[in-house]
């Protein structure tokens, strides 16, 4: 995406056997350099009454950057489920021609 333009994507986490679970997440250790934001528009509880939970990942950068990182989702037992996320931001017309068109 162009610099300074927010971009976001939504995916769903599916419940597979949990009665009730408060979902937690962990960003990579160098998260201060990664302009990612994670939000749960419907809360972070999944269970029998809620079979899938939407998660929104947002990205906006003011300086050119590209990366691939893993967002770790943790259950109450400490088990980790990773989702890879890739993002890139710059101001090159060759990169953003289709966006600007």
C-alpha cells in the first residue's frame, strides 16, 4: 500500500472443541518496528455459543517497510496457533500502479 494509507484484512478463528475460551494474542518481539494492530470487533471470547470469531489485522506505515511476521494466538493452556502476516508500504509508482489506477 502507499505510505500513510491504512490497510486491513479480516479473518475468522474457528472454535474446534473449546467450551469457552478467552483468546489472547502475541505479536513478534520486535513489534515496535511493525505497525500492526489487532482487534476483535465482536470481543475475544469463543465457545459453544460463538463458533467463529472475526479478527481484524490493520497496517499503516509512514516509512517504507516490508515484512512477514507471525501473530501467535494462545489458548488457556498456553498452546500457540500462528497466523503469518505479510505487509509492504512504499511510494513507488511501479508498485502501486494498480492501486492508483
